[in-house]
C-alpha cells in the first residue's frame, strides 16, 4: 500500500477493525437519476468475477483484484476527501437528490468510506461480500431506493476514483475492472432491494 502523502480527513473509519467496517457499510445509495452508464451495469453474471459488458463489447469483463487493490491503495491516503468529492460530483450532476441528504454529510461520508474499504477488503471473499451487499440492498429498500437509481452512483464513483487515482494509475484496464465491480455491487443490492420491497 502506498504511504500517505498527507493525513486523511477522518482516518478513524479507514483504520477501524474489520467488524467496525462491516457495521459502517451502509448508505451507498438513496435516490438518483439514471445516466448512460447503465449500459455498463447490466448484469447476467456466471460468477462474481466474470461479467458480460452487454452492449459495450462482446467479450466479458473480468474483475482483476490486483488492479482493484493497487488502484485503491493510491486513492486511500486521501481518506474521506474521496467521499466528499463523490457527493460533490453526485449533487452537481444530479441536483435534485441533494434535499434527500442531511445538510452536514460528515457521517454519510464516513459510512461510504467504510463501505468502500469493506468492498476492497472482502473482494475475494465472495460469501462475506455478497452478504454485506445483500444487507445494504435490503436496508436501502427502506430509503425508497429503486434499481434505476444505481447508475448515477456508479458514474460518480468512477469519476471520483479516476480523479484521485490520477492518469498514471487509472488505466483503461483499471476502469473496466472497477466498472465490473460496481456491476456486482449494483446487481447484488438490486436483487436484495427488490426482494425486500416485494415483502413490504
């Protein structure tokens, strides 16, 4: 992991033990406007690490855990500046969602930072990761989230990771792998969200 160039804004979420990270893995999405990125985010997967790209290319996208972890290591020293940028990007491109959030976003930013850490930590632990994502999906059913809300989050997440990783670290292969990871996130959460809504 790359050494921090400056202290993160709130390092406690990043340095929390694994159990705390799981508890903080909440609040990735509430309600967002869809964007053209949903062409990337349609999932008909055969396993966690192999997804088709649908209309983008005929060849499947394979998640590369090495690329995910190495690129996140470049981003991680920025701490919750990353999630602050994410919400800034999200609200700039989807201004209608801003009233859905609290005026002060510190707690929300910490939760999202914890969720990203948990995602990377458990990337190769399918059972744990799927459990976390299903829990998140079920919780977001109570927030009024819908399947069509997820693409805007993916677009802002990719834009944020690209911004903090920089051109050298953020290669086309890294972006494709993160896109596929978010496809797993969105697909797994959507399944759980839809199931929870159908029983409400």
